[in-house]
C-alpha cells in the first residue's frame, strides 16, 4: 500500500497483509497504535468491502521489551468520510 501526501507530493509505501471479515464495512477507517509520543498506522479499513489491511512491519517502539513505551501505549481510530 502506498500513501501520498498531497501537499508535499511524497509517497510512503508500506507492506500490508489483507484480512477478510464476515461483514461489509459501511465506513472506512484508519487505526493507529500510539507508543510514547508517536502514532503508527496499524490497519486500513475500506468502505464497501469486507477486506481490511494490517501493516506487516512493526516499529521498534512497539516491542514489549522496551517497557517504557508500552506503558504509554494506546489506540486511535479515525473514520473516513
């Protein structure tokens, strides 16, 4: 999956793994995981399909061995229009 910043024109390509669900999503959304002060994209849900994508690559901050970042972990979900 490639994301493009329309302001800068820069692209970021990410390795994803498609997953299937039983129901079709009526609204798309992006799911981010928060580790410390940083947010990392974890899932992309596309409206009108039963498929979502999960990012394959994990960031170093997401490993439980670091402990400190794990204590500030969280989940952020953004619905798409």
